[in-house]
């Protein structure tokens, strides 16, 4: 018989603000399904820099695949990737980035390379690293004339609205959420390109959890069906290999620091 953990398990999301209500519903659902209380750790922070400090101490982490793979591969996080979400309307556990500009902005990605880019974080796959790969495939050796780091996908959209930049690469789930929840804020923005699909940001469980607890939570995640969690149609089993095949693994400990 599994021994219940002492105190609630702690969880956090390091994805866009649109994932916070999803995570809130998820921890409530998991608590009900497993009989073990799960809470969102309000001290865990929201940025990748904060994730470097706090994610390794959490029991359930929802984070971009790149930092997840980097931390696990570097031995800095003793977690196991157990599943990837199917976002409502996507049909599969994938996502991509949309490349967005304002109404009078550049007409194409090729034209956008001569302008200012807004980046949420340089460790973000959808906001920066995936865009780098996309540009390199389409326009080898080229990059944007200038770039600025905004801190979040939502802030990158705000920078576009305020004309503080000309183009941004934004997680499609954040873009969809902005149109659904605050269409007036993005009405003057438009998509000029998109990247290929990548594996959706994974859920990982702390490997130090008792075996029965990890099994219970893994099974509960995989059993989630459509309409049980807002904005999710399910969570499919997956592991580290899927993300290693897509995302670069740094050759040194910690996250790679990408120069602008």
C-alpha cells in the first residue's frame, strides 16, 4: 500500500498566463482523483530564471520542453516527463508559434527580418529558440535587425500594440487565448507566418516521490478526458526522448544563454 506524503504536493506552471487557470483546475482534479492534496506553490515564480531555482523542488511541473529537457539532462532536476497535453482544438499533443505583427507591420517574415523583434525569454522554445530554428531553415544566416526581451508572451503582444517592436513569436495557445478573452487588445495585430508543430510543453513529476504516489498521479493525468479540464482535451503518455529528438540539449550544465 502506498504511503501518503506528508503535507500537500506542490505544483507550478512556468508557461503563459493562460495556463494558470488550467493548472488550477488540474491540481483540483488530481487531488480528487488520487485522494492526495495538490496545491499551486505561490512562491515558485513564473519565469525561467525562477524555474532554475524552484522547479527542482516541486512535485509537479508544467514547463516549456526546452528548459525541462535541459534541467533533467544536466542532472539539475530529478523529474520524469510523464505526459504532454492536448490543447482543446489541436487534436494532438503539439503546439507551434505564430509570428505576429501589427496591422501596418511587415507583410512577411522575410521583410520582418529587417525590423525589431520582441522576445518573451531567450530560453523559451516558442518565443525564441524555435523561431531561431524556423528562420535558419528559411533564411540561413539571417536574423532580425534588433530584439528586446519582454518577459512574457502577453507582454510581447503588448509591445506590438504599443509599437515598441515590429514582430513577435508567440505561443499559439497564448494567441488563441488573447483572441478568446481580450479580442479588443489584439484586433490590430495579424499573423504573418507560423512555425512547424513541436511536442506540447510536458508535465513532469518529481522522481523522489514515493513510487505508488507517482503511479497514481501518472495514471490520473493520462485518464483526463475532454471537458474535464478547461482548455485541455487530455494528456498523453510521453517521455524525455520525444523532446530530446526535437530540442537541442546544451553541452554544459544549466540552460544555454543565447546572446541577442
